[in-house]
C-alpha cells in the first residue's frame, strides 16, 4: 500500500510539519502517480505544475524558517474544473467555453491557498455539470477507479476519482443535485454538501455571474471526515459583501460516542426505490448506533409527504439550472409546456415546467419550500440526524446515450428511470440541509457504497462528526485494489 498516496490531508500536513517529507516531494509523488494512472482514469484534466512546484518550494522554505501558512501548509490538492483558477480555462465541460481563461481565483480557492494549499490541477466534470457521470467533448470520459467500465459519478466525478486513486490530497466540488454526494458514494470517499449559503460561491460560476444559484453549494471531498471539517473551517463564512457584519459559527456535535445519538432512518422509498444492498448499508449504520445504546427510529418522518417535497425540489431545481440557459432553450421549453398532461410527473415534464416558471409561480414554490424547511426544523428537535441512501445503486456502467430522459438504471432487477434517483439528493437539497456522505465498504462486486447523513440547517459539523465516529467502527476509506501500489 502506498501510504503517502492514500493518507488523508490531516495526516499529510502533520507529516509535512514534522519534516518527514516536504511539500515538493509530496507534489512529485502525486505527479508520478498521475503520470502512471491518470491516462486510464482521466480524473485530472488540467494542471499548473510550474506554478505549483514554485509554491511548494516556498512552502518548504517557510516551514524551514518556522513559519506556518495555516492548516493546509504545503498540501498539494486539486479542484473541480468549474472553479476559476487564474490563467486556467473554466469550461464546465462546454466546448464553447474552451477559451474562457480565468483572470482570478475563486474565493474558495483563495481561502484554501491562504491556508497553505498548493493547487496543482483541475478535475473532470460533465457538460454544464448536469449528469451523474463525468464526460464531455473538451476533456473526455472519467472512469471509476474501482471498475474502469463504470462511472465515477457527477458532476464532481473527477474529484472523487482523483481522491480514490491517490492522485491528490484533497478536493473541492459542488452540488445542486447530488454532485458531491453521488461521486463520493460511487468512489468510496467522503463528501459534504453544506448548508446553503455558508461557503461563498463567487468564482464558481459561468462568465459574468455573481449571484449565487438557488440550492447550489460548494463543498469538500476527502479521504476522511476530519478533512471535511477542516475545509469548512477554512472556506466557510461571509464573502466580502457581508464580511463586516457576520461570521460563521457552526455548532459542534455534543455526542462523544455512537450511543449518544438520536437517529432517524429513511432507508428506501416507493418514489425512488434503491437496491437492497444500498438500503442494507443504511440499516447497518443505524444498527451500529442501536448496538451502542443510541436511539434509532425507523419510521419517523417530517410532517410532509415525500411526493410533495420532491415536487418542490424538481421545480426549483430546474428553475435554477435553466435560468441562465440561452433564450432559445427557454423558448423551446415554453412551446412544449402547453402540450404537457397535467398529471405527467416525468423528468422531462418537471424540467419543462420548472424551466418556464413565472416569478409569481416560483415564489409559490419557494413559499412551500420554506414550509418544508420549518417542518425539518421541527423534525430535528427530536432527532440529531437522518440516515438515507445516496443513490439508487452503486456505480453503474458508462451510458453516454444522448437522450438523458430515456436512460434507465437497473434497481433490484427492475428498470427504473435514470433521473429518479435524484430524489435522495433533493430530499435534503431543496430544504438547504447539510448532508455528509461516508463510505461503508464495498459490495460483493468490489464497488463502494456510501450512506448519507442529514441534519438541521447549520448542523454541518454534526453530520461530519457522526461520519467520523461511524468510520472508526467501519474502517473508513479503502483504496481500490488496482491502484494501491
């Protein structure tokens, strides 16, 4: 096992501070692994090695003089392609944006580097960040390190694949429909979707965009839960507009052991069925708490129906996604709208309705969403966390058929609609709730399974701490066999 490649960021920074290895050596180690393994995985799709090597040398010199830049001092890492990095292209996988060269770094990247990180590259995404897999005409297809014939997830698929294969120390992704959580689940790493609005989005956007997008967040992926907490501390907090007036103070978890937790479980749903292997892992994590003496409730639900929540999510999701699409796309959907059957709840129908909402209608959906948020608030008076699946299946075989709405997944030997699984992302996403994905080990085919941990708004450190405690019992991240050397 290559211990350096598969250590978490916290351990690596400790070794850097102890001068057991240098930032330059660690960067070279990742580059060597990238040269060896990236051609077949295609996770890291752009690099700035000269700039990174110069910064790594400066990090080593500073440490030699007893100076620390912060909690990530000298750590080489990568970020999702959709983040702006000065002098690098930000395309979102769109060939039309090949020449979109950033002139400044995203706020998140500024803060990571101010804390000592050495950003040496970017990782792959799907076109416009809009798929559960990561391929595009600009950079090609990213493969899952546990099985190259399968997807790594999307849209932060390159992020998760780079981490799982030991080619980077840490990653930053983004999420509006599971784009941190699905890749973390498919690739067996940790991922955190923060409470909406607590990490500044500026610089993670298409050209000219400053307004944050509804539901969309940025957040970390890592090889340990403690790394997730570190990144939240570094990147979280107000952007410059609000910095004079507020600061972020997330409450820490009070639970010291698994037996201290009050847990609700939502392991499956008729609206979006999951493979038995997936629901079994949710139940396995719940049983860990139960066996430790904690409180576990298997039928408790917030005071709304799953269908009602999902309807608000689908409309608000597509309103957010399509708000910045070209006018001709809007007009095409507008023409399709009158032909829809009012009872049609297909993904295409949700997409058509959500993308053409008048503001008055959007406001009504937002009002209903706000009622959902308060229902969750009441629910979490009685529970610390909710356990759910992340997705319907483990990583599925590549499917690049152009009609996304026609794709299907095999769930418990039955064909189900491809986008049905977005329910599990939307359950917490529509209500702005924090969600942490933790790895629980592999299935009988050697594919990772993750479990989603949800808490009340601003309960980010609570979900991360639960993930850390579970990992002590289950073992945490396990490197893919083909890339352990």
